[in-house]
C-alpha cells in the first residue's frame, strides 16, 4: 500500500471494528447513521490531538491545582452536504463550542466534477481552525474544491476527516493542497469507472438518510 505524507490512517481497534460493520450491505440505516456518528467521534481524538493547551489554576473540592485549558483558534466544523452532516454531532459532543459551517456540493455523474450550490461559514476565517467532514474521499474533487472555497474566504488552518479514502482522492489532495492533513479510517484499493470507492461502503449519503 502506498503511503502519503498528507494522510493519517486511524487504526484504533474500535474504529476498525465499527468500520467493518459500517461497510456491510446488510447494516440498516439506523445502525449506519449511528456508526458514522461514533466513528467520527473516535477519529476526532486523533485529528485534534495537536490542539494547543495552556496552564490554568483551578479549585478542586479539596485544594487549588494547576490544570490544562484549550487555547488558540476557535474551531469550525464544515460538513460537505449532505453526507458530512452525519459526522457533525459526534465531533460536536467533544468540542461543544465549535461552530458549524456548511458547504453544499454534489458530483456531476458524467464529469465527476463538483458542482457548488451553497457556502456559509463564520466570519473571521483567518482566526479559526476549520475541520472539513465528509465520509468518503473518492476522486478528491469535492474535498479539494471545499478547501479552495475556504482558503478563498480567508481560512489558513484547514484539516479534513473522512471515513474511507481512495488513493486517487488522497493524491488529488496532496497535489492541490499539500498543507491540509487528511485523516481517514481506511485507504481502500481504488475507484471504479463511476468514481465509487472499492471496496468502499456504498453511497454514504443514501445510507445515512435512507434514500436511493
């Protein structure tokens, strides 16, 4: 398997176990949606492990002590609509102060290129840390375009979390945005001729929302 310096594969046993259930075609919508939420939470521990801390003095029930507090840029979770919405709640539970922006993209099935229909993120982009969420990194077109939109708005600190990635998508991100780290639970084999990840897990949006 190729290695990429922009990619971190989260190999924690709980992530890998839950991903196996997520992939199964027999997993029902309710369980699929719950698993996307749970895996997103677990992956956020790895993706956010470099958040800066500062020392603060607090009062316990017994005595004062020194403790740690997050400092630095305020976080914004940016799901790529619509499948990325399934990952928001799990990560928001870890960082309840995080704001949520939205990027609306869909992939043209003929050209496999992203089509933009919505973009809304908080202001003061240069002072924020953006985390793009999308279960699938396939061709990389949508993810790369989302990063491009964020950078054009003033963002300078961007990272991405997906559940399953294809080499083609990782290579696109490395070529277009080598400064953006990508975190995934699995690097799969390849894309098929329709741009779907193999072995993958199907259409994440359809499986999260019960559509087809």
